[in-house]
């Protein structure tokens, strides 16, 4: 028997166990920060989902909330956290796939605004696309840019493209949908 074999047989130290529990509790806190709609889309055990709904209803940050978060951390120990981490990374936009998808949609939006013939590409790529609606959004976005107005139609065009690409528009938060539009102000200037 080698020392490597002995290392794998040893239990985790108390410090390592505490670190793992704290990490699971912080993962639970991230879950508690998600909207109710997003939580429904994540495959969670019923007792964990109930505990998360309870903590979301708590308005004050007090001892009861701290205890509830510890309870959520305890429940998290019984499940595999890897799928939850992946869902949270996608929700934050940390995943490379999600970022690439968003960049592709932004390029598509810019192509539509630059030339209406880009709608033909959308028609071939997405047969169920409502081209009339997309044209109306394009015209409104161009008018907003010319008038220096807030980019409402610009953002609505992005949401419409995101829905066509198979994503749910309600899935992202307002800050996520505003993030790619920071350059909208440059176009309207």
C-alpha cells in the first residue's frame, strides 16, 4: 500500500468540509436570488424548491433568513451541485456558449439595421419568423436612433431575435437585456 492509496481513504478534514458547506450555501444564496420563473426551470428536489421559495418571501435580512440559508445549504449537500452551477453560469452569462449566442444575435441585429436584405437570411434560417414585425421594429429602431430617443425598439428587436433563436425572452433579467444595448447610445448619437 502506497501513501497515495492512504490519501484517498482518509476522510476530508473538518476545514475542507466547512469550506464545501460554505460553498454550497453560497450556491443556495445565488439560487435564492433568481426569479421564481427561473427556479421553476431548474430541476430541484421539492424540499429545496420549497425552502428557496420561503427565503424569497422573506423581506428582511435577519436571523430567520440566515437560518433558512443554512437550511438550504444543508439541503444542497444531498444533491449534485454541478447541474445547478451550469444553470447559474448560463443565467449570469458566464458560459462561453451563452456569450457566443448573444454576440451572434447582436451581429444579426446590426445587420438588420444596416440592410433590410438581412431579413431574407432570417427568413431562411427561421421559417416561422414574423418578418413584418421585424421590419416594423427595424423602422422604429432607425427612427429612434435618428431622433436620439431611448433605444426601445432596438432592444425589442434583440428580444424578438432571441425568441426566434429559441430562448425565452422572460428568461433574462432587465440588466441582462440592457447589457448588450450599451452601444445603442453610440448609434443614436
